[in-house]
C-alpha cells in the first residue's frame, strides 16, 4: 500500500498533537502528592531507587540519569531482575519509585509487597491511580495519557512521554531546592563539550611553553621570526620590565608590507596594535572563545596577576572540543 507524503506528514503531526495533549493534561498531576514527593526526596539521606518493566524501565533509566546529573543520587533497578536477586540494591533509607503504565503487571505485583516488607517508602508513578501499584504506594504520581499516539492505541508513546516529563519536573524542582549551580553541573559533566564549557579554563588549554614577545625597538625581521617561531600567529610587544605594550599579528605584518615599500626601517613599536584584547589566566576558555568571535580575532593575550603569561589561540579551544 503506497502512502503519500501528505499522509506521512499528517500522521506525524497527529502524533505530536496527541503527545502534546497528554503532556498538557499532566498539569493536574502537580498536586499535593507531587509536592510531598519533592519534599521527601529533598530531605532523604538515602538514594532514589527507580524501577519498572518494559518501556517504563527504559524511561526509568533516563530519569535516573537526569537525577544523578542534577545532584540527586539515584540507581535504576529493573523490576524483573529485582525479584531474581537485585533487590539487594535497596538499602535502609532509600526511597523506591516504581514506574508503570497499568500498575497491574505481574512483576510489579510481586515486587511491591517485597519493598513494603523492607520498610522503604514507595512512590508509584502510574497511569491508573486505582491500579494495584496506585493503591499500594505511599505516594502516587499520576502519569496518565488518555490515548497512545499510535493508531491502535497500544504502543507506549504518549504514556512514556508523560512519565519522562514528570520525571524531569521532579529533577528540576530538586535541582532548584539544592541551589544546584553551573559549577555543580560541571563537576558531574566533565566529559563532552558541555562539561568543558563549564570547567575548562584558559590556563588549562593554552600552551605554557609558548610566550612570544619582542621589545618595541626590535626590528621587523626579529618580529616576523618571533611570530613564525612560536606558531601562534602573533607576538606580544613588551617593554624592558615585561609590561605589555601591544600586539603584532601576522595580519598586521601583511598590512604593513602592503602599505610600506621600505618597511625594513620600521620597528615593532611602529607596527603594533596598542591596548590589545586580553583574557585572564583563570577565566573560562569558553569566555575566551566568545571574545575572539565578537572581535573577529584568533588569539588573545593572557594575563596573570596583570603580567603577560602567554597567548591562547582559537585552535587551542577547537582542539579541546569546546565548540
């Protein structure tokens, strides 16, 4: 059976609309029970153990990842594995959150009494408050979807979306209560470009062995040699005490050659750009990149305690994968 592009587009839009309706209905679930769950998780000295079966288990894994990355210690425990030995994951003081669309699956009915017998607080994130899980849990978070997005109203689609959104709502509420900052986020995300943006500093990425510099009275020949030798595309101009006077880039050299047929008589002080753009040694590398982008330059003078410490080049930033 052939399907037109218009039919495909129509189906896709219908899926999005059904899921939007399900998420919008989730507003009713932000009730007293939700607020109490947030209070409990914030005050807890133990971990949050998230469990489920089938597609709910997959959503549970994502929720655990979000909690861990935002300051709430969490562990995923598959409901089927829990009743075959993994229940030992749950320790005194831990809170268990069980995800289930129906709340009546066989594994849930076996697992819930075991958790209750251990004395751990049980939170049910369930589509049906009157289900076995809904009636057995200490607190219920209703994550219901009137209809799945698939035409047969069977494949978990809208129901798993609302579970994920409700999990995100919990995590972000806890994040705000904990005062979880960008610095905290960076500690938990040291890998990847996101983490690097939050913790890598100029001092971490610059080449400390390269500190190109010439005196204002040095010749253009010496200046060109210094730029070439250090491979940063520029050199600082420093006075006898090491105080920064300016910068000369390879672009400055090209423009000088174009404008002066007898440039051999010029010295570094004649060509330099005064008051160059600088960045501090301990500033975030992403800040250096933003400065380069806004000023359309490829290197910055690095200052440490108001003294010349070297240069950072845009290639240093790209090499680290920050952008």
